[in-house]
C-alpha cells in the first residue's frame, strides 16, 4: 500500500537530489514541497473545525433536550449534520494524509538506490541480497567459533579448494541451516563466494557494529551499501562490483549525509555522536507544534478549545509517537520529522493569521449556503440519511423539525438545471463586462476604437461567435 505513495514521492525526492546533490538538503526541500501539496487540506481542516464549532451551540441544546434518550439524540444530531452538510470527521483528513506520507517516506529513506537512483532494479536487488547473505553467513561462521580466514586456511592446508568447500558448507542444512535456507530460497551464493574471494576477512568487517547496524543489515541491506562504498579505509568498496559496477559507482558518489550525519544510522543512546539528539529534537518540535496550535485554537475559537475527546488526545500522543519511531528507524526519518514540524509551525502561524475566525466563519457560511441551494449531498449527509432511514425515520421530516418553522427542504436540481444556472451566470458576467468595456470605449480615440473593432472581429472569427 505505502509503495503506491512511495513511488511518486521517490520521483519528487529524485528531482530534489539531482538539483542539490545532497540527500539531507533534498529531504528539506522535499518536506517543503509536501507541505505545499497538503496546504489546501489544512485550509479544509480549518473550515471543518469552524463548521463543527458553529454547530456546537445547537449540539448543546440537543444534548440538554434529548440527553436521556440516546437514540433520539443521535437521530437529531444526524439530522443536523444532514441539514448543514457538516462532517465532524473531515478535520482528520490532513492528519491522515501526513501519516500516510510519513510511512511512505520510510522505504524512500531506507532505499535511496531503489527510489532515487536510475540504477537497474535487478542490480540493486542483487546487491541487497549479497549484503544480506554475507551477513547471514558471517554470523553463522562466528556461531561456530571460527572465521572465514581460519576456514580457508584449514582447507588450503588439506589441499582442497577453499571456496568450493565453503560453498558446500554454506549449503549444509545441518551445519549452517540459516545460510542453507537463504541460498535455497534466493540463490546468490556465487556473488557471496566472489565477495569472500576478494576479502577473506569480510566477515569480521560486516559483523563490526562500528560500521554496520546489525538490527538492519538483514532487513534493510540497502542502507549498508553505503558502508561498503564509503568505509574509512576504502578497502571493501570493491565488494559492490561483484553485484554491479553501476551500484558501486553510484554508492560512492551518493551524498547520503546531512551536516556530517550519516542518514542511515539508527539513533541509539549508546552512540557517542549526536544521532540520539535527533529523536529528542523531533519530540520537542512536535510538542511545540501542539502547544502553538492549541494556543491559537484557544485564542481564535474558545468554543472549539473546550471540546475534548480523541482529537485532543491524539495531539499530545503525536510528540511521544515521534520520539518512539525516530529511535526505531534510521536518522533520516527523524530529520524529516524535524523539518516537517518546523514547516508545520510556520504553516500554523500563516493559517491562523490569514484565516481568522471571522474569515473562516464567512467561508463556512458561503459553503453551507452553496450546498443548500445546489441540493447536492456530501458523503456525511448521505450517511446521516441512510442511518435515519435504517431507523425507520423520514430524514426530511426530522430535518424540518431540527431546522424550525422557517426550514425549507432544498430542491435537488438536475444536471440540466445546474448547467442552465451556470450559463446564466456566465451570460450575466459577459453582459457586465461588455457594459464596462462600452463605458471605457467612450474615452478611446477613433484609431483605438478601430483597432478594438478589428480585434473583436478576429476573436469572433476564431471562436465562431
């Protein structure tokens, strides 16, 4: 599911990287782009929250009137939603979209070779498989209290081909069950043996926690590709050429850092570097976002601020969730979340300054009036009516009761009627524009009038009117 979102996100990330040549900066620009994309949803969220707040006095009245009769209360609430077209769950949409983007970002950050490069996917797969299987083999060799160098030296002393013997050994389901299972399922043993031929001590390197995150190397070997390509000595970088020279070249050239921090690192309290500060910073920025958002909510919409329930709980759970997830995943995800929070704070300030309660209330009233005159029903209205019908109630009658004596049932218009209304508005706009042009034409010279006449004739011939 997340791959469906990750692929187009990867295209955007690829474009950002090829412009800035730095994955961290590309991540910063990418975050800004995603914020701009979801900005209309944030506006929709503001309007939705204002709509719910506007209904709150009526909801309170219904609570007082039917509080003891839960079924009747629910019917009246559904009738109110049906009448106004307000969807109390609409404000959750932007949050859901951002969560989907966040989780879709995980494979993009985990797999820059897959999503950002133009490498052949089979080459990337072969490289990932080799690294994973090298780790499986190395771990099992260590479990037998030996090393690849010792095994090779022993076979050579017996006059045997050490690499043929290793291949047979790794296929032995009793001695090396994990290795045998891996090669039986995915093959790839030739690449592993070729890598061992290049470096007989590769097992000690790949098991070194200084270079490799042992909890990720089998599950996300692509991240470890850059360890091979950019290790301090450069001794093992040629291992990647076993899978593909293109993978080796791209991995060496790829700038997978931000401010000197390797983005594939998984934050840990044991890390003496600054990696563990990223989750903390992510938590603090998320918390600050929540505090600023709540501040403006209380200031601009006191009625909404008093509303309690799952929405408020989620606001305070998110900072803790960010702390947990950024310790669990590579540091690139934590940096993305920090960027997202920074832009989120700026977005909140802009939204609250532009979309004041008065402005939002005006927009909401226009939307409600538009929905009422069009006769069209949104999803919430359809759900509300369906629930009322299922309860054996007449939605129109209940809406009339809820709307009062002056309530009029909106007439559902046909497509033809809607088109006629649109055509009428267009004709009125044209007539108004023509009047304004005639008024302005009085001040023109004869030469300017002649030019205008010819221009109109040309337009008429072009568009047949």
